[in-house]
C-alpha cells in the first residue's frame, strides 16, 4: 500500500549530519540534489511530504521552500506529537505514514508509522526500530532511495516515470 504521507528527518538523512560554520558564524549544510527526485515522485502521486527536524535553522526552511514542501516543522522536540497533529489534519492514520530517520530522536516515530526506514549511517540500535535501512548514507541520496524502494515495492516506478515524462513540454 502506498503511504498517504511521507515524513522525513533532515540531518543524517538529507545531509551527512555535519554542521559547517565559517569564521563569522554562518552555518552551512550540504544537501544532495538527488533527494529532490524523491519529492518530485511523491508530488506526481499527490502524496504530501513533511519535514520534522529537531534543528531550527532557516537553511532547512529554505530547502523546503525550494522543493515546495508544505509541511516543514523546525526545532521539534516531540516528533510524534507533531506527526499526530499532521495526521489528524490530513484525516489519515499512522498506518498511512512512511518515515525515514537516523537517530535516537526518531525511534518513537519509527515505531508508530506504517513504513519506517533508517539511513545507512544510523546506529544499529536505531536501525532495529525500522522496516528497512537504505544502502545510501544520509547526504548521499538516502531519501530518494527510501521513496524509490516504496514505489518499487508497490510496482509504481513505471507509473511515476510515465507521469513525469507526460508532464514535460518538449516544445520549449
């Protein structure tokens, strides 16, 4: 069954978990652009994406805005509570949700959702709470792999690709 909502952590999933600072205090994060294809695939299937992260940084909001991710929650201490609120808002159940995380603050959410995954770089004690672990590490396309794994399991890759190619305007 395809999820009706896909949720994701950011640091350690979309990034390598590193935090980079320059000498004047600017913070930098490196995102892997291949993860944006995962968002695109879900959008083509009308499946909303939500970010729930403990970090409170405008960098993550900027990435969410660029990818038109409507549900972006920053500085979250209780991820289950935020997810429950979104589930209620969308009128779905925990079983309808897929989530990928990588650390201890993700365990409770990994245990509640219908489909759960961890990035390859997650500690083993976190991985044991998920349905599967991506081959890719965070920051190397783990989110895209998560989405593609779900779509492949549901035999939806060709459907998504057909939707993608039919949406292109080759006359430009």
